[in-house]
C-alpha cells in the first residue's frame, strides 16, 4: 500500500509556485512525518516507550543540525 508521501505530486512552476522549495515543502513535511511515525512504531515494537523514541528522534535532529566538529 503506497503511503501518502509516495503518492504526493509536486506542483509545477506553471501552477503559480514561485520556488522549487515551495513546491517540495508539502512532500518534505509528509515524508518527515511518515519517517517519524515509522521510527516510533519500530521503537515501540522493540520495547521502547513512545517518550523515549520521541526524545531520541529529537536528539538525532539536534545533532544533525549542529555543525560538525572541524579540525582547524
């Protein structure tokens, strides 16, 4: 069964969309939500609490957004 995100279409510039980012944003958000739901479900199935899974996902996002430690 295809997911919502898999069936979503991206509007073309002719549909009064100003940027590619604007066109992709709904799909991006749908994929992000779908991935989070799947990760939480997998963690719960493995025996973790929902709160632990959500905290872990939040921490992964924080570390992904931080600049990498670079050697100068």
